[in-house]
C-alpha cells in the first residue's frame, strides 16, 4: 500500500500538495490525445478529438452541459467504449494500466435491496485476495472515509453521503494511482458535497493520487480543482479555474445566461 500516514486537513485547490507534478520520468499521470468516440447510429461523435494531460497529485474536474460527453470520456479511459486516439496512464496504454485506475460510478451496478454489507461491497475488488495487507487496506480506507462503524450495515440502509464514501473506499482498496469519479455529489446535500470533497482532497494529498471528477457544480470547481476541463464534445478550455472560467468561457460552454454562484454552507453527509 502506498503510504498510510495519518490524514490532516488537505490544502484546497488541487487536493493539497502540488508536487513535482508529473509522474516518474516526467510523464503525466493521465494523458488523452485526440480521443474520439462514436456510438452506432449517431450522426456525430459523442466526444471529438479530446486531448489533455493531468499532473500527478491533483484533482481535475471535468465540467460541461448534459450530453457534453463527460461520462463518455471516463468510459473511454476505462476501456468500456471503443475510441480512436491514445489514452495513457503514467506513460502506459490505459488498457495495460487498468489496475492503476479506480472508478466511482454515479449509479450502482448492483441492486441495493440485496443483503450486501458495506464490508462485502468494499472488499469486492479484492475477491480471492487474502492476507493481512488486504485487511489493512480495507481498514485504512474505511477509517479515512469515516465509515468504519458501518461495515456490517446493508448498503441499502446508508444515506447518500455514506454510500458515496463506501463506493470511494471500494475504488481505493486496490491502491489505484488514478481515480475517476462520475458526479460523486449527485444525490447528497450541500454539506455532504463539502465533506466528500474534503475527504477526496485528503486522499489525493496523502496517496499520490490523481483524481478526475465529472461534475456540474461550479462552486466545487473553484474550491477543490487544481485544473478544470471544459467539455462540450470538444475541449473548450483547460487550466486553473480562476484563470480559464471567465464569463465568456462559460457562455461558450453553457450558453449566455450562465452566471457564477456559490453554495450556502449547511447539511451533512
């Protein structure tokens, strides 16, 4: 397991430390070059010639209107849809680096009415693995994410915030170097969003993790992203949020009525 120090409060804006930001040998943690995805029967591509590179140890947030291709980009990285172009994880083809990628879906792929406990769900990626290291990994991430007391609870009894934290623990137990999250704030309140992103920032800062998050929430982008990627089939802008998220850029992305806003604090995960 890559380091399990006690977690302090992570610095905002990129999930804490901006180290020598590229990975070993100066390669990006995640790099897409001219990635295009077509779905059968469609008269245009779902995403078109998307290129970007992410530094190691940061949170990057992918924003865009509904249908802009955000989830499709994640699915291409995971090898779940055919694509044209090149996707690399620390210089390796993504297909060969699949074990280095963790994924937190927006929706569960299994029935919440099944009698599946949090412990069983978190351990699922480690099926067949045995030993003290496995249990240590599970224990570490459920402790960090504040769900150690929920291990014997059925998944179907969790709140939205608790469930998202269980899914993040499930994605992290294999110690990925890149974590993909598809709208993790969906289904939880404003206070729960903040708790979730604070925990994600700590994971990024203390596990040399690179997180790519799809989100609709501009407030979260300004608070937590070291890099924002603006997508509407094509990449419209990329960079530090304060530098690239101008009124003009947002108008190109969402339309001219877009205004920036800030959430009020409150709520709980």
